[in-house]
């Protein structure tokens, strides 16, 4: 097991920003993805609370892990929706005990502030925010001066309550760069241009098996969709062969069976009554 002190801390991530170092970040959902990210040298992972576990933390190795706290109807924590600051704080402490390094929270300023006041490293969200999508629609945010200034105000408000960072999603590249350069928060860019502090993608986009819409900022490095299709056809073929073997008697063969000595079997039959 990787000792906790061997993993990056909030201070380390802030140091990377201060030095102008590039930060890579992936959203992952499986143990295999987390382990591959660690082996590849990915700096940060985003893992929803519903996927996070001690096994996931172990698989993530030296990666700095952001755990997503469920928001309203978007997820459950211990069977209940999170509604109050106390709910969110309880969830954050729960995931911190598993080894979460920081926590995504898209709730209100009041709730975010309570978490920050309790020294919980919080990553908020600005720009295109999926949980607030009814207010903006699925589109880039900040393409007008007025909207960009409102986005900047949002960033400064989050900074003032003590947030560690914010996901900066689908904003113009020059806006993303200027904001990142002028805030102490770590700006985790997803479609926010090369000037964001981190470049953040979903593993499913990187691996080429996205369901539905593929965002403009996504880049595919492997075609796992074709491989998954091939594997599914192989599964079906193998299962069909199994059915055929059962029907023909070709399975099980002698090597699949447990044997019994003749003398023991004869003694069993002698005592066997129907």
C-alpha cells in the first residue's frame, strides 16, 4: 500500500501551479482506470463518491484524488440525498477517512463555506456547470464580456470563501488563461484552453468509448469501443460454444470431474438405498 505521505498534498498541487507546471487530470470510474492512471503518471483523478472505496484509493496509488460529493438529485450518500451543510460535511469526512485528498462540491456558497471553514479542501465549478444546466443550456460560457465578468466574479467569490480550486468548464481559451493566472485557486480546465492550471478529461473520452455526445475538447487516444465490441462478440461466441457442448455432452470432460476410487464407490453403492 502506498503510504499517505508519499502522495501529493494540497500544498504540492499549489506548488505545481506556482511553478507553472502542467497538471494532468482524469475522471475515472473503475479500478483498472485508476491503476492505469497511476502507472501512467497522471497527477490528479476525479472519482465520484459512488465509485470511491478503499480499493479505489489503493488502485489510484500516488494520484491526488478529488472525490465528487453528490449534489441534490444527482446522487445519494448512504441512501440519502445531501441537503444541508452538515450532510455535506459528514460525507466529506467519510470519504476523507478513505483517503480522499479534496472534494468536489457544486452546492451553494453557504454550504461550500462551511466545508472550507472546517479545513476541507473544496473544488467548486464555474463555467458550464452540469448540475445548473437549465440556467445556461449546454454551451460555452463567457463568450461575451458581461458573461465573462460574471464568471470572474464567481471565481473571486469562491476564492474568498476558501475554495482550493474549481473546475473551469467550456470557457473561451483566453478567458480561461487570464482567470487561471489571477486566482490562487487551482483551475481545472475542461475545454478551457491551454492556459488553465490542469487539463482534465474523462477516461472514457481518452479511451474512445463515450456514450452519446462527445464534447469538442475531448481527445481520443485509443479505440476501446471497437475492442469492447469485439470482446462482446467473443463473449457471445464462447457462450454459444458452451451451450453446444452442454447439449452434445462434450462438456464436462473427464478432466473437469472429481473422481472417486472404485472401492469407495462400490461401498457407497452397497449402502445406497432408493
